């Protein structure tokens, strides 16, 4: 590849990611300056070289490019940890068929331009519940017992306060128990699941709880294949998203929750690129507060006065167990949460 001449060449040179074009044998045809830096060699020396011989990054990219060519589709691999001469580096690699060869994108990971995701929060949640339940069990029982003794022989005002203490300790115990289940959660054997039937069941349940103030809209892709999933867990994840959307609406009315199923084409940097089935839940509420956006999938993070901050963390954990992911976009008047799962016929995670 000589110096940049066309607008496309200039664009490739200016790209903040490594770009590589290979032939059917995975030999390098062209690459940009950022790829030169990544491989530590000039394009003159790399021309015609097997990509797999260009260090750990080249080997990972070559494997992905060969797969993209064999399957005739885009393939993604994110958060790859590669050991090089200068230590470990983390990369994301995307490959797509191009003519008889493939086009490859390499970039540092994590990608700061990607949408907020729940994968890290979900991983942190696993095991946290067991610790929490164990540490809180005895002090909560002691506090409730003391409150019962106070209530038995106190005046009305003190009994009322003691009752409040018992109510709050019971709520704390329930939170601990629910987090214990999140930490210990284990899916049943995965099987083909009709997402449309599952979503309709979740909508019926959410609508019953929300009353008649919310308008529910369903938009399904009739060609969507079955998901590979534990039906009960995915149903709970979808229900969490629907309930959150309904609760985010203004109480004055005019609220709408829309749920969409579709086959997904992941964009570079998106979470869970192998999970091609998407369930999107949107609402026309005020949006996720700016202060919560970076941690919305973390445990105990909530914008609701009476919320416990567990629903989205549980949803993220369920998505992770299915080899999928969660993401969201939010602005006033339009918030969308997306749940990604794998289709039947793919390998279980």
C-alpha cells in the first residue's frame, strides 16, 4: 500500500483503529498506519506476509478472518487478552468477508465509545449475594428480635417505631435472600424457546401490575428463529425490563412501552456479538438520570424512591449466563433497553 491518494485512502489512514485487508490465504494485501503500529512493522515489510505470523494480534485476527470467510458473515471477538513482548494487551477484533479475502478491524479494548453494558456488573454480582446473605443474617435476626421485645411493652409511639424497624429489617432480609439467589443462579438445560410467546407472557404480567395507565405496543419479527435459553430465566429478564419501563413513565398518563423482537446485526464494539437475537424494550419516560448511567446495571443502583436496584443487575446476570448481553440508550422521551440472546442451533455458552 503506497501513500494515501484517494479520499478512501485518507480515511483509512486517519482511522483511530487498525485496518487490514487480506486475501483468501490470509496474506496481507493492505493495512493502515495504526495497524503498522500494532504489529510493530512497516507495511512494506508486511506486504504478502501471513497475518497469522504477525504476533499475537495477527494470529487472533487471522483466526477470525478465516472464520468470517468460511461462514460468509461478519465475525466479532471482543475483550481479547493477548500476551506480547511488551506485556499483555486487550483488543477487540472484527472481521468481514471482502471479495475473496477479508477486511479486519483491530482496536484497543475496552472501547470507550460503546454503549453502557451490564457484563462487568453481572460478573461482579455472582457470589456477592452469598457473602451478603451470610454477613447480614445474624444481625438482622438480632435487630428484629430486639424490636419485637420493645414493641411488646412500649407505648403506642414506640411500638410504631419498633414496627417500622421490623418492616425494614424484613425488607433487608428479603434483599439478602434475593441476592443470594442471584449469586447462586444456575440455568436449567438450554432448549429452543419461542421469544414471541415468551415476550407476550411477560407483557401480560407487566400490564396486570401496571394497571390501565400504560399503553403496550408489540412489534415482532415473524421470521425470528427460536432462542437457545432457559425459558424461565429469560422470561424474568424481559419482565424486569418491562416493569422498569412502566415504572419510569410519568404518572400523569400518556405513557407507552414498546417491545420489539428482531434479528440483530451487531455494530463494532457492541456487547455479545455472537448473540444475534434482540429484545428491545423502550418507553417515553424522562430517561435514565445522567448520574446513574455509568452504573445502571450495578447492584443497588436505582432512580426509584422505593426501588432496590436489583432488577437490572439480575437481568445482566441472566444475559451473561446465556452468552448474551444488555445495553441501553437513553434521552428524555426515549429510553431503550436491549437484551441479546443466542439463537437455537448455536453452541450453549
